[in-house]
């Protein structure tokens, strides 16, 4: 596994070297580490989970280059070309592609979750865990800046009942409410449900501090 990840890192470093929206190679490595931590307790194919975690955000690079929304499914041909350079068997490649295609499913989206294989569920959890806590908060503001969002527009209401990755939030703070605060109840595995508790509390405290400062209470 380590040899394949090292091989993939050479490809990924080149692709992600200008990434500044919070989906850089360090994010990929953190998601990889999260995924392997969860896998140790929840099971699943460790190699499939690791490779999927390391390649799950190729669609972000395609989107940046094209200037148009790109879903994980849209990235599969490019991911397949990268996988074809490895020693993975065809069946393993298709399992990786499956994980990547469905890793951005949420209970609070229109379509909800449609898969239940442990490898994809672990990838979902690992990716979402990196979206909250201190680094997650930093990534959120990096994402907002990279996408031209204001930090906060208090005149705009929180009116998104369901989440859609293709739709931008009015501001970065709005993104906390449309997605990030909902991730706690979106976790799949027992391990991730334990890991998310402290992270969620930290995010709530941050938002309380943000609004106190914004409103001149500090």
C-alpha cells in the first residue's frame, strides 16, 4: 500500500501544487490518515480506502481549470488514467472509482445517501472530519476566499433547506450552516461519530465568538 501511495503522490503533487481552496495535497493526506484510523476499527479494504482517500478530490482540480462545476463522477476518467499507472488490479480500480464517485453524498442533500459499502462510508466520514475543527475552519475561509465569497453577509438569511455542492453559499459563514454544522449527524461509522463530537463543539464555540465580535460584544 505504501508503495502505491508514494507512486500516486508524484502524480498528485503536480496536479495540486497551485490549489488554494483548502483541497490541497495536505488535505488529501489528512483524509488518508483519518480514513486509515477509522478503518482500523471499522474494517473494510485498507488499500481501496487509502487510494480512494488520496485521489478523492481530483474533481476540484478539473473545476478550477475549467471554471465550471465538476462532480466527483465527472472526474472518474482522469482518476482512471492515474490508476492505470499503478499495479492495482482492474477490480480494485473500479472499487476505488466507486468510492470516489459517491463520497460527496449527504443525508441533507436532495438525493440523500445511496450507497452502503464500508469503504465509501469511511471515505465520506474521513473527508467530512477534515471539514470541521480548527483546520476545517481554516479550510472553510480558504475555500470562501478562493471562490470570491464575503466572510459574512448578515442581511442574507439561512434559507437552504437542502445542500447542493453546485450552489455557492452567500458567504463563508453561511456555509457553516448549510453544510458544516450538519456533518455531525451525517457520520456513518461509530468511530467517526465519536471523533466528530469534540470537533463539532469547537466549531459551535468559534461561531459564537465570531458573532460576539461581529456584534461588538467583545
